C-alpha cells in the first residue's frame, strides 16, 4: 500500500473541510493498523465522507500530483503544517519515516512542534472553489452506482455530456442508456465488479437525450460492504472518431500501396523490415511473414554490384539513409531469391523522421524488378559485340582481298 499517497488523500480531505482534525487522526490511526485498503475507504465506512467525495478526492489528488510533476513526496510535503503536526502525533513507524522525508533536517523539529493552531482559511476557500469548478466544468463524469443496476449519484458532467437531468439518470437502470450492441459486454463487466474486481479503461456507448450516442471510457472500483460502485467516465467520442478516420485513411493507404507494381518495404531504425506490399513479396520471392524482422544487412539477400562483387553493408541504400538521413535513388543491386535465381532491382530509399524532424526513425524503400531490362541490355551488348567483331573481321578480309588484287595487277 502506498503510504504517501494515502496520507495525501487524507490530508486533502482534512484541508477541504470534509473531515475535522479528530477524524483525520482517527482515520490515519485506523488505516495504519492494517494498511490493506485505501485510507479513503476508512472515511467512507465511517460515514465521514460520501462516495462521490471519494471520487472528487481522487481527481484532486491527481491535480495536486500534476502540479508537482507526479512526485507524491513533493505533493505531501506541500500540505499545511497543521496536517504534519497531526501526523507527527501518530506513533506508526512508517508514518514517522514518511514525515521526516518531507522537510529538511533543520526544519523537521520545528515542523513537528511549532505549527499553526488554525487551518488556513485561504487554503480551504481555494479547495472549495476547486470543488465547485470541478462539479461544473470537469470533463470527467463521476458517479456512484448500486449493485442493483441504478445510478445513486451523478455529478453535473453527466447532465452536460448526455443531456439528461439528474432525475432522469437516476430513474432508470443504467443499462437502458447503453447502446444495444454494448449491453452484453457492459453486463459482463458489471458482474466482475460484483465479484470485487476493478474496472480499468472499459469502453461503451451511452445514448444522449437527443438520440445520438457518446463513447465513454470507464474506470470503477466496487465497495462490497455497501454494495456500491464508484466510477469515473470520460467522453472519448472525438478520439474514437479521429481513430476511425485514421483507420479509414490507413486502409486507403494500404490499398494504394498494395496496387503499386513497385515493391515497397518499411524498415525500422535498426534496418529491420516491418511491413511490405504484395509486389515486394513477388519480386523477392518471400512472403511478408518471412521478411518480417529480416534486416537489410542479412547475408541471405546475397547482394551484389553490377560487376558481381559483394555489396558492402555500409553501401546498402537503406543503411546509408538511416546513417545520413538522406535519400538514395536508382541504386542497382543483384539479389538472390530463395530458389537461387538472381534478380536485379533498382532501389530508392527515403528517410522517416521523428516529431523533431531530425531523428531518423525508419526508411521506406521502393524497388522495381529490372531483371528483364538487364537481360535485354546484356543480350544487346553481346549482339553489339558480335556485330563489332563481325564488322572487324569483314574489314580485315576486305583489306586482305584488296592487297591480293593489287598484287595480281602487277
């Protein structure tokens, strides 16, 4: 159990005026005896705060942590001296060790003995203002639901997001607001809560009063003693729409890539293949699964120059682009297919950059099979050589015949 986080939650409840000093000390004492559950559950079971208050405290704790860069110790150190005085009165060794880490040694004694007798009114007012603004403006939808399937409490964000009044939301089983396609999965998740298991990042669609649907992402914890669930939901509709648009765009992109006759391969920063199109499979004689993870340096490619000499790793187009961040164009290379056939390809490589537009994160390689062209060029070269030799031989014979003719005339 995270001692600092639990103490910070208790301190926030105290500073907010949700509990008094005696309740704060008693809650910390009871929690310190076992430390097997959250301190906030002690407050709820004692009836000192309401379940919705617990959800608000969790939210405000995250806000406090955000201000301190996520550092729980720094967040706890920033609470008022009166809180530290009450913590110092507890005899729990873990709490004492935690308290001594919150201030410098030279201030530790004064923190434990010389403290203000009253809570800072300004701090309390600030907390209450945060609560008020949270209830009115916070995008997180906070609620308490009973194991009977009905909402018991909802915050104003529910009304703002879904358009129903609080009364309308509490009057019907919450499953009646859920999209028909999501009800079975929601009921399955609800049964897990009834078994005492927490829900993290569960998604479903809720019907709004105007008939539209909102995607909500849920986190929830059950309270088995009170047969309640404390939950927080966030409207992720825009994120879902953006994701769907991205998926549609990717599908179109993949369709275009698949239709291109040139081979296309995506390599990561290590030079390993992560994706390829059907043309790449055909040209290289390998399936996509066989190519996944194979690097440009792999000796099985059997890469050679046009002259037949091995292609050095440092000269491979993809490796050059990864090293320099610059593209390569029309590099001719011979490769061996798994069946031993030599294929000639012309390769282009383009760098992919991180968000800083400086760090190379990968390479897109495009290549075309020029084997037929190479064979045609080779045949043409041989034919040209034969014609050249034939012409040379013919000229030699003509010259010889000419010399013979002149000799006869004499």
